[in-house]
C-alpha cells in the first residue's frame, strides 16, 4: 500500500509540476492525462470522501438517537 501511495504521489507530482514545463510534442506527455484532470480527479475524490464520511456520521447519529429514544420508552 505504501508503494502504491508513493507511485501515485510521484505520478501526480510529475504531472502537475514537471509537465507544464515541457513542450506539448514531448514523448513524455503521452503517459499522462490532460492537465485539466489534475484538478478534476482530486476534487471529485474529495467530494466523494466528504459525502461518505458525512453519511457515516449521520447514520451513527441517527442510530444513537434511536437507541436513546428506545431506552427512554423502556423506563
């Protein structure tokens, strides 16, 4: 997992910092997606991550409040 994270970090770093300095006809350019995806992909992943975390927290809070209501009714 650490190796995958290192590869992704190196790929993204080269993609965002080194490629804009190279000419468009450079052979290295064909190994990378267009530059606009360098912003779109992290933004989409961030939105998905925040949505999942928010949904998890919301479901935990709902279950907690339901258990409290059931506990009060039992007394």
